[in-house]
C-alpha cells in the first residue's frame, strides 16, 4: 500500500520503494539475512512486470513509444538484466544492501540538483546511437536495474534525453524498456535462487509470491490515491520530499551494512 501511494504521489516507479520496504518486512518475518535482500529485489522485479504492462499500453495508445529505439535496446536489456541477477547472486546480502543504499542516495542528490537547476537540462549534443550503441546502453541499463530491482526509468530517461529524444517519448520508451528488464531480471533471480535451502514456502527462487500478490493487488488502487494527492501539493515540494525519503532510506542501508562489511 505504501509503495503504491508513494509511487503515485511522487510519480516514480515503485522499485525504489518496494525493495527497502520488503527488506524491512522480510527481516521482521525472520527470513534468513543471507537471502532476504535478494528476495526483495527479485520480488520487486516480478511486480514491475505487471505494472509495466499497464504503463506500456497507456503510452502506446498515445503513440508515444519509439519502438525502433526499443527494438535496438531490447537485446542488450535482456542480456544485461539476466547478468544483473547473476551478479546480485554473487553478492552477500550486506553488500547488496550497501549498493542499493548508495544508489538511493545518488538518485536523491540528482533530484535535488535538478531542482536547483534553472531551465532545460544541459546536453552534450549527442545523437541517438546506432543499433550496436543502443544495445550496449541497454545492456548496462538492464544490468544495473536488475541488481537494484528497478524498472530502469532513472537511467533510461536521462540517457534518451541526452540523445535529444523528446521528453514525452523518452519517458514512454523508458516505460516500454522496463518490461524486458523486469521479465529477464525476475527470471534470473528465480533461477539463481531456485535450490537455495533457506527459501521460505511459496517461493520460486528469489521471488516470494505472497509479497508479490500483496503488492500487485494493493499498489494499483493506492497509486491512484497517491496521484490524486499529488495534484493537491506543490510539485517541487513533492520532489524534495521524495529525495529526502530516498536519502534517508539509502543512508540507513549504508550505515547498517558498512559496519557489517567492515567487521
């Protein structure tokens, strides 16, 4: 519920909220610390499959998706997302939480800096790369997104914007790219954790289906509630509040897990 409300309120993908929330819930449930972060990321990616389908249909209906760019990026995204799941499985739970914390803090600072900047975002005059370049970019975006359990919008939109793709098309194409990220990433997490003896019941690898169902059923309605609430508040205030929330979550993950790794 909270993830859906915050996602609708702040206009972002739920992965940045779902993963930390699931880490807290799985910790309270007594799931083994060695696997609970991997389960949070894998379950988050599985939920993004459902939310992405709805988002893509909406953007496609408005003819905003650049399917040529999507087609060029998709092979790299699929491969990168699968490798992201493999990479996460190599990491301990503490290291994975530390990296998620650093990523959240980085996104928070970026949002604050964007809020201070006046006028349009600067670009380097880059053009949209060819198919090979787009596939390589997609591979990197898919790899990073799968490790953190996100749909990749915080990476894909800035990349396409710097390549002079109109913002509306960049956002819509990014939403489309979130679907292969979620599918390949979730499958990778399911396979990597399939035979882990520490998994609780109702799990398929690192995907925990009770949490998946709860998030999917609750997030749709509460995302609408958050979106309605957003119209009553200042956009800049919303952005600053969300950046503050991300900074708090990230700093907490860094603080708790740095000591574990250093010891």
